[in-house]
């Protein structure tokens, strides 16, 4: 089956029950490499990045509300960068100079003891930054220029990476209450000066919108682009309501993403390297289970 037709097939193949939600995402990965489970440290790193990604999304939301309340002159700002500090999150709102060699900070939103409340300070004249906020804003611009997604809104987050570089995440934005878009997300690794793409990781393939019933005990999806959970898997678990665990089926392992953001290796999948063929050929949740894959109905 061609890749394009596989992607369309996966979009249709979604099953729901009162116990859980099954979401199958498309696969373009090969099978040449020998699989190995991520180490405890690797899972902890995914948890940390996923939790920070969730926090970034929350502070972007609440700081936006705070800045809007004081009124924004047209053309004063066109972007923001958030940074986690020892005392909480700070969000800088501003714009590049015409020469694009500095970031002009017009509003500074500071998180209070209540994480959903921000105080906003206006800088007039704007602060000129050539350090973290300038390089982070430029990293976002570099990633956005490379990214080609669907005709829909996307959220962007930038987090510090090793050696002064930056992770830039582009994820589909939630536009309807209680409907969660999953997939179509990318993580970029950008150089410390914000100008070069060092790495690009497609975390999931096509976007699928789904809901979770209030009586669901868990949700699950298959992920065949890699043999490890993604940062955005942790983000999704923390974002969705109700807060329930997510089981992630790669081609060789089953993982559990808990509502506290921790990740566990549950067991090796019986499918092994044949998992891609199972997912492509089977027509339903029941058939997928009967084919010898782990018994998803038995999860707590």
C-alpha cells in the first residue's frame, strides 16, 4: 500500500469505547535498525521536555489574556518568547527591529504565585535584547520558515537545549473545546544563534482530532515512527481532560504515559517488526487484538 493511501487509511481507523480511545497514526519508518528500549534517563528527559512544553503552552495562554487586558497598539508586538526562571515563568512580548538584529521587548509578563495570573509591565521605550530572547525568537522564525503544515492554526514553543541551542516545537492548536488534535507535530533543534536547523524530528504523522469520554479510564495510540514516546505525548496527557493515562504502542514496546507526566516501559509487544503489516491490514480494534498484539482490553 502506498504511503499516501496508508495515511488516509489511518485517519479512518479510529475506535472509541467507554473504556478507552484507540488512535492509530501512520507509519513511514523502516525496520533496518535493531530495536532497543529507551533507558530510564532517556524517558526522564522526555518527561522533562514534555512537562516544560505543557507549562509553556499554559503560560502563553494566560499571559496572552493579561497582555490583552491592557490594550495593544497595532504593530507594537508580533511575537512572544517565554522563559522559565527560578522564580517562575517570564513572557516577553515584542518584535524584531527593522534590521532584525535585535528583539524589542514592549511588554514583560511575569508569573505570580498563582501560575495562571500574570502581571504585565510595559517598557517605553522598548528594551533592546540581543541575548536569550532575541536568539529564541529568531529560532522560532527559522523553524516556522521551514515548516509546511496544513491550513490550520499551530502553536509554537521554544525551550533551551544543550550548549545554548534551542528546541522549537510546532504543534496543531486546539480550536474546539474538548476536541484534541494529535499528530502533525515537529520538533526542531536550532543553533544557539537561532539561524540554522541542526536537527528536525517528526514526532507524529497526520493530524487526527478526537475526544475522550468522561468515563474513559485510559486512552491509547500506536506510534510507529520510532520506538520511544515523544515529548508531545507527555504534553497531550497533561493537556487533555479528564486526566487519564495514555498507552503508547510502538512496534516493539508498550509504554504508559501517566497523568503525572512520568513514562514507563510496560512490556515488549508481541507484534515485533511485523507490527506495521498488522496495522495496515487489520480493520478494527478487535481484529488488531486477535492478531496476537498485546491485549489492550485488559488494561486497568
